[in-house]
C-alpha cells in the first residue's frame, strides 16, 4: 500500500500536505487561544494534531521507512489509549473517543503499509473512517450550534471540526483508492 507521493501529481501532493498541515495548525491555534475548552476537547485537539502531522509526514516525499514504522507503533498505542478511554468514558465523549481511536488505528494501518493486506481489510478500514467522518460531522454541527460567540472565536470553535471531517474523509479515500 503506497500512501506516499510517488506517482502522484505534484498538485495533488501539495493539496494533501496543505490540508493535513492546515488542520494540524487549526487545532494548535484552538488549543492556544480558546480558553474555555474542556479537558476532553483539549485531548481531542492533541490527538487530531498528531493525526494531521502524521498524515503530512505520510504524504511527504522521501520519508525514511524507519520513521514510517515507528509512527505505526505510536499510532497503534494512541488507538489503544482512545479505545480504552471510550470504554470508560461517558455520554458523547465515548463516541468521539471511539472515532478518534479508529482514526488512530487507521493511521497505524497506513503507516504500517502492508504490501498484501487481506482483501476485506482496506474497504473495512475505509468504511470505519466513513462512520468516523459522520461522528465528526455531528461534532461540527453541535459545535456550531453551541457557539454563543461570534467572529474569530466562533471560527476557532467550529473550523477545526470541519478540518477534521475533511481529513477523515481524505483518509477514507486514500485507503479505499490504494
């Protein structure tokens, strides 16, 4: 499974890097400047920053295989943490933690880049990511409806959710197309 830039047009690679790095920066800005984020939202932002950084590294040309394999291990551990948190969480954060855990597991799968995965695995991972995109869409709508402020603060509350939705959809597409 080749997730890197080999063979892809330069414009596509640049668009992917821009999307993934842009989402990473949005979550970082939100962490730095939105003061009323709950601890759960802060943890989610950190997880999404890790995923955005990972996706940027993944599509960047010439990344050494050792970095890819080490990243697979890191994302597998993050997936385990979020799935555990989903098991012990409560309310809406269970779904969000499960979706983040699934995203982290998909990242581990993409970094591991199995050459000959079972035929059922890529469509299954892409399907799970599509469900995660729905969860993130629900989060986006909820954040937009809850935002009582206007202007830049409202943008910092909602835009990272939109970016995460787009990144998750891109991940599903990359796996399904591979």
